C-alpha cells in the first residue's frame, strides 16, 4: 500500500490524487514498487473549547458621560456656518454672542443654552463658595483651607465641562453636557 508524501494517509492502488489532501500521486516505475515507510504521525493540538460569550462592549467611559447626541436633527449647513458661534457659548458671558449674532440658528441656540446653564451653575456655586469661605475664615484657619479645597472641587469639573462643550461645538456635535445638559432655558 502506498502513502501520500504530503499528508501521510494511505492511498489506494491506481489513485492519481490523495483522497485526503488532494495532492497528485507520483507514479512509480512498473515492477519496482518501493516500500515506503508510513510517515510519523504529526502532532495536532487538542481542540479549544469555544465559549458562547458576546465580546465586551467598547469602553465608553462613565455612565454620566453618555449623554444624548442630537446632531442628526440639525442641518449640516447650520452646523458648518455656526461652529464659531457655538464655541463662544461656553466662554462665560459670551453665551449671549450666539443668541445675538445667529438668532435663527438652532445649532447655535443649542450651545447657547448649554453655555447659559453652565454659567448659571458656575455663578451659583461661586456665590455659595464665597459665603462659605467668609464663614470658614471667621471660624478657623483650618476651615478656610477647606474652603479652598471646595473651590477646586467645583471649578475643576466646571472647567472640564467648558472644555467638553468647546470640543463638541468645534466638532459640529450637538451633544448635551454631563449632569446639567438636560436643563433647557433657551428654546
């Protein structure tokens, strides 16, 4: 019996191709059948168990950062023409600029609303922190230091929201800011 030179499986007499791998069989001269030793068995890795788990979702950050993106409801022309106005909306009192310079732009009004809500939050937090700072200063120098830490805890996230708003506006996105973006003051 002959064996395939490629895969080592036995081949029937007169076959022109290996039934396992399809390799053409070389014809030997008549009368001279050389005995071939069966090839050594090749190592095959054991089959791996397949788990039916869904791949993990891509990391999207904290849940509070997954805010609604309503960009699709705005026209591409409106977005392109009013990106700069939308950026102004996040720089404290400049939220008025898009309202005055582009009053008919829905995209600019969206970002002006986000900027106004952020401005009101910052102004309210500042008033509260000033009052607490004065009270803490009268009570103890240690509490006065606590007032400084409170300022950082309020202003660092506030600056982060400003940067996020500017990134969204410059990218042409109408995405709500985390935590305060659902508040609508400007229609």
